[in-house]
C-alpha cells in the first residue's frame, strides 16, 4: 500500500503543532501520512494516481514552496534520488546518483535531505515536501530512535527550518542575532575596541550574553526571548 506523505512547515504559530500528528521538539514542523483515498500504486490506473495526487496538491495553500522527492533502484542495482520543484522563483530539478544497491528507503531519505537543503535556501514561510514513501515519514516521526547519519542530518535541517519559522522578528532583531552568533558586533567595525557595557566592562559578545543571562542554547533556540531581553534592557545599540 503506497500513500502520499509530506512534511509541512506551514503550521499556525498561534496553535503550534496542530494537525494530524506532531513532534514536540520541532517548532512549526508537521509530519503527515494521509491520502484522500488509499490505492495500490502498481495496480492502479495512472490517471487515478494522478487525480489522487492532484487532490492533495490542490489543497496546499497559495504562496507555498512545494518540493517533490523520490528514491529508486533499478533491477540492476543502480540507485538514485530525485528532487523537483516548479514553484515560481524556486525552481529546481536535481538527480543524485547513489551507491549501487543502495536501499530504496535510504534513497528516499537522501531525496528528503536534498529537498530540505533547497528549502533552507528559499525565503518561503510555507514549505511542503511531498514524497510517496510513507515509511520515510513514519521513520522521521519516530525521531528519538534515529541513529543513522542521513536521518540525523534530516533532523538537524528540520530544527533549522523550525527556528527560522519561529523567529518572525524585525530586520534589526535578525541582524542583532546574526552579529551575536558571529561574534562580530557593530563596534568591532568602527572602533579599535568594544563599546562599554552598562556594567563598565567591555561589551564583547560573550560578556553581553552573560550580563543579560542568555545562554548559547537560548541564542539559537529562543530567538524571540533574546530579542525581547535586549530590547527591554535598551541595549540594541550595542549590537
């Protein structure tokens, strides 16, 4: 039994993780396995399969980046992964040659990983990755048990996408976060030494974070909290 499955990054921020299924550790990421009608892929008429796929696609909101993935292996053992998107402004068509006799399941995961790379390079807030591999989605949903490198790579990219979706702050806030993470403050560009922190010590990135009581984990995972703290203390000009 083959069903369409997909990863959706268009979860309403007012009700995180609402939907068919969810994972508590991923912000704004949703795994789905449903197709409107179940069907046998190899015994069904191509037009029926096409119609079922269109029913899913037509329900996707406008202005969404849609990426299709597929993994395959020939009778001779040649394996590959495919990534395709015809979303205006985000078109992509990639074929990946995998090692001979690579399992189809792993080829499917490699395709999903490549689709996430494309999603990370885009500026879309809403991203849907479509695959016909239900087993891949079920595998990713059971993320605490993932140990292979491809699966862990996918999880890392999902976290990054979730963080990007979570941080909906102003351009100034995003710039401040980038400077803190890169250890390159505004003062380092124009003067030979750091500005002075209100506590009279040099305002280095490490000191500012310590003075504000912000951990490195929070800097990367709780962007809104970091921006609110800096704004509340009136010290955005230090960045």
